[in-house]
C-alpha cells in the first residue's frame, strides 16, 4: 500500500502535521474505524482512555488521555475533542486546553479509482516545553505509527465476519 506520506512543520510554536495514505478497503470502513472513539485504545496502544461524553447536533465530545514517549521523555496528554463527521470529513478541535493552546485538525476520506485515500491534518500548539526538534520527530513518528495501526484495523474490520444476529 506504499509508505504513508507524513510531514511535520513547526512555526512560532505551532506544529502542522500532514499525512496521507491509501487502503484497498471501502471508505465506510475507514470512517467507521476513525469514528469508533470508545475502541481507539484497543488498536492505538498510546491512547490510555477515550470516552464519549456526549453526542448532539453540535457533534460528538470525546475525552482522551494519551501518553507520548520519546527516549527519556514521557508526557501525559489530555484532550477534550469536539468532533464533527460529515460527508467523509471528520473535523476535531480540543476544547479543554489542558495540554495544548491549540489542537485541531481533520481526517478526509475519499475514494479514487477504487482505492480509499485518507488525509490527515493537525495543527497543534503544545503548552508543555519540549525542544522543537524532539517534538517534530515525535509527532512524525507517532503519525507514522498511527497510520500503520489504522491500516491494520481497517483491514481487520473489512475481513472480519459480521457477528450473527
């Protein structure tokens, strides 16, 4: 399926992450995995908790706690994401501001020539102090790992037999 394309740029303390990858499975399967908030810790080991606090017209509010590790560095990250999923685009924005002054982005799932392309964008301005070169490497590594795990989960679900009714 080719290597995922991942870039991380930092400017004025804001990190822009852009990633793109494709899978052979259907777009609906990809969207189902990306919006299965309660089960994220099962296929994303760094995600310790992921709980849906509310579902409403304004979107879904998801509280997440993750642990970022890089060499000797370990940081607990707390997010309260407002998520809106519509027409293959899943937008998210942190509303609690505990770990990040800004944390927002989107997933875009499109079908091109029978393949599903998944684009990821994130703009993040951390409130914690980490050297830029460390955080840039960490964010790139985490994005690549996240994509590998998403690919595996999308494939697993597409090949799973549906449970009997």
